[in-house]
C-alpha cells in the first residue's frame, strides 16, 4: 500500500495526512494507543477536566473527540471499502461534544475505549485487499479513499497529541 495522493481526499484533510510521514500506516495506527497512554499517564484526576482557555475542550473531551473521530473515520473506511456509493454524512465535532458525556468519564476509561475502537479499525483495515484500500467513496460531499482515511486517522491523533503537548503542557 502506498501513501494517498492529494486527489484522494479533501484539501481540509491535508494537515492530518501531512502529519504522517511514514509510508506504512498500520504500524502508525498500532503504536498510537500506547503513545497516547504515555502522553496522558501522568495527568492527575483533577487535571483531566482542565481547559487552557474559556470555550476550549478539556483533556477528557479531547480524548472523547479522538474516540468520536476514530468511529467516524473507521465507519467511513469500512463503508467505502465495501463499495458504498451513498454520500456518508459529515459530523460537527463541536455539536457532538455538546451532548457527549466525556467530562464525566475518567481519562483511563476513555483511553481504554479509544484503544478498543482503534483495534477494531486496525482489524478491519488489515483484512482489506489492494482494491479495497484504493476504493474511493463520498463522505461529507467530498471524495475520499480508504487509504486516505487510514492516514487521516493517524494524522488526526497526531494533531491532537500536539495540541495536548503545546496547549496543555503535557510531555511524554
């Protein structure tokens, strides 16, 4: 499998795809739950709901957002790999967090849930043949390939890990 071409995803996702410099995406996806655990292992329970500014997400909400993103991107990859021709819906991350319970769930439990969702996505992706990896579908009115979605998943987590390091003062 090769890296996705820029024509395989919407320009809005270039920032995520560009964060993955590796050619092989599955090892990146496999390593990220451990990387996230290492980054967040020293966060005290009282700091889990910390926000660096008014209106910004808490550390727990970022973890929850990663779960939401993983579910949505994984579902899109699954559907497109199976040949779905319908336009898959978009999602507004801020609207999703308005009704999400993430600030009431301990960070350790959120990290466990992220790991489970990621492992399910990896299992699905590992089963795909070359044709399925290259398959293109539509999500949120934009064309996207399964291959691009896998790179978007990896880049999305890297983006938010960078935010946690820079804005929340976390370092592994």
